[in-house]
C-alpha cells in the first residue's frame, strides 16, 4: 500500500506500508537497521524507488518516504469496502509525518 504526496511541494514523497516479511529480507540483504523509521532504511527504499522510476522525468521522482509496517484497513477508515485507499483520510491521518518530510524546504 502506498500513496504519493507532494502537490504544491518542492518534490514528491511517498507514504508506504511495507510487508513485514519482505522488510526483514530487505534489512538482511542490505545489512541495515531493522528500524522502519530510520534514515538508513528510508534512503535504501528511496534508492530502490528511483531505480524503478529511472525513465520518469525529474519532477516525477520521489525524494522522501514515510514508511510503516502497520497496514491501512477498512476498520481504521483508510480504505473503502472495495479496498481502495482513502487518499484524503490518509493525508489527514499522516499530516504530521508528511510535514516532517518537507521540513526545511
């Protein structure tokens, strides 16, 4: 699960839920901290995203990420009953984390 944010901001950022098992493998493979909120993890994830978006123009590149292992659910109001993400609810819920991604810019 992920959404890209950054409308009206100097760059794009992503809010993403990581699969716990895949995250453990990622940490082992990269020899990094298992703290999903660490700068080191964010940098490695951004690097992987950049590789996927290498053909996209500069303005479409993702520069920051807020990462979590806690899934977004229907029960917490972040998904619809048809499993679509509720973008406006996600942005409201994670506003402090989004603001932190743009601190100093």
